[in-house]
C-alpha cells in the first residue's frame, strides 16, 4: 500500500470517528468569520471608463492610469464630493485604475454604499479628464497657444505675404526681385509649418478624452462578502483541525506492535489475546464534566488505531489464552505465583487479565493489580515468581512502559512476559456457549488444562 493510500485511509478514519468534533470546530470557525464581517463594514465597487482617442503606446496608457489615481486628481475629487471626514488621502486607498485594450482607462471606486461608490468613480473620472486636458494644453486660458490658433496665424501670415508680393510690383529691379524672392521663401517656410502642425494635430487630439457614461450602480457587495468570510472561517477551522490530527498522529510516540512493547519493558512477548466488545472499544473512560464534553464531541474515541477486527468463535479466543498460560508455565522453573500488572485506565487489558486469570485456573496462581502509568507503584515482592504485564497496543509510550518496568524492578519483581490485549468485534449470530465440533472445552481442568494445546 502506498503512502498516499495510507493517508487517505487515515483521513477517512478521522472523518468517521471525529466528525462531531470537526463539525463543532467548523461551526466555531463560521462564527469567527461572521464576527470578522461585523468588524469590516460592507464595501461596494463600481467602475467608470474613460476613452483616450488617438494612438497610444502601452507605456503611455500605464502613465495615464497612474495619473488617474494620483493625489492631485483624487484631492480634486474629494473636494468636489465634499464628504464629511473624507479626505483625498483616505479616498486614494479606495480608487484604482487599469488600462485595458482599446485605449480605455477603467477607474474603480469603493465606498460603503452603492450610491457613494458610483459618485466616487464618476467624479474621479471627470477630474482625471479635466486634469489631463489641462496638462495637454486643452484649457480655456486665452494666453495658451493652441494648435488651431497657430494654424490661423500662419494662414493669415501667408495672405499678408501674398499682399506684400503684389504690392512690390512686377518691376525687374534688383530690390524688387530680391523682395519677391525673400517673400517666396517665407511663404514656403509657412507652408512647411502648416504641414508640421497638421502632423502634430493627431497627437494633440489625445487630450480630448471622453468619459464613457456614468458608472453603473453596484448591486452586490465587493469581496470578501459576509458569506465568503463565514465559509472561509468554517473551512479554515476544519482544515486546521484535520491537519492537527494528522500531525499529532505522525508525531505520536505510542507503541503499536507487540515486539516494540516487549522491548520497552525489557521482556519477551508471550502473545496477543482477543477481547470481544463493540465499536466503542477505543472509547476512553472517565467521569465529570470534562469527560462528558469529550464524549459529546466524540473526542474520547481513539482515531489513530485501526478498526477492530471481527473476532472468530469463542473457542479460538480461548485457544489464545490457553497458549499464553502454557508459555507462562514454561517461563517458571516451578509452579508459583505471578503478579499481573495492568495499566490503570486500560479497560481492554483489565478484561484480558481477568480472562487470563480464569483460564490459568490456579496454575500458575495469578494476582491482578492496577498500576498508574504516570506514577507507577507496584506492590512489594510477596512470594511471587515474577510479573507479567497485560496492556493494549497504541496507548503507551516507550518511556511510560520503561517506568512501569522500573517500578516492577524496585518492588523485586522480574517481568517474565508481556501480553498484548487486542479489542475485537464479536461475530453476530453465534452463541458463546456453542463450540465447533472437536473444539477443546473452555474450562478444562486437570492434566489437560495443564498441558494445553500445542
């Protein structure tokens, strides 16, 4: 199985076992998004378009877009709008301009209401056209030299030259010929000037910008809207919770296999036994308000363990216990007593230890004690030949098990073996008292129980 498949299986397991917690966190994220939307009032955006006649280069269009959002244009728009407490500096952050195909400058304005957004876009567009026309010389100043006025002056000068040439007469004197020659040169120079004015005129017409109608009134809020913030908050909290589960599972140091557990306890693995139960086998016990909240949220269910296997029949489960008891007898040089150490709070291990004591039937004599893993304390040696540790996989770290082994050594008990209890699902439709033909009886005694199956 590839790593990707394992991740998908893990994600599916988290969704199945922690769906209530994830749903609650998503609702909390939605509420946070809603609260964020209350801190930021709704915004509305609309745009006004300005047409630039003539031929424009890309750099020139970008320059005009920057002029449209300059402080000069925005300050004039703010002064014309006259909104209370709104200066050009504040409006400059609400105005943007972009150059698009077709020599069009698109000026966008953002405000708290649709009406104000429309007014802001229209006013900035008009102020931009006025400012650009003023810079290009398209103002009403009578002292400004306009191209059309210069053309009229040149034409008038040409007519005056023609009049002077006619007044000079057709004489052939040196002065008359010289005068007519100079006048002809002057007329030619003026005609060249007119041609140059005609060539310059299309560029001058660039200043004749046109506002292409009023900006449309926006019908909806500008992003991010309240719905978008609520959805983003719910999705963010959900993903953070999911990634947090994956990170916690990846960094977990809990031992999951029998050999690892036996190595941490410094002993040998005697075997694994099945403990039948329902699908809540991975549910942690506890009382009080905190445990109740965890149970309601589904946080008391272990998600990082695979789903319990479906158990076989009762005879098969009894066979596992009897084999463990046989190995215990092999570990002891002579019949004696053993201390069965069960971590406190491990209900699966507690049930396995009880079944192991019943199956041993006094050979060897087993005494069960619960030991706190956080501060392990084992009863002192009282004639026992050693200790056997019964625990579930995936619940304890190597350091915690090393502490349990140390507590056994301090009390004078040698850990002779480790038994791993695995929760399984009981097979439906089969009675526990019914055994297959040829199965060994559950509570065999005497020599048969002492020998056990091989």
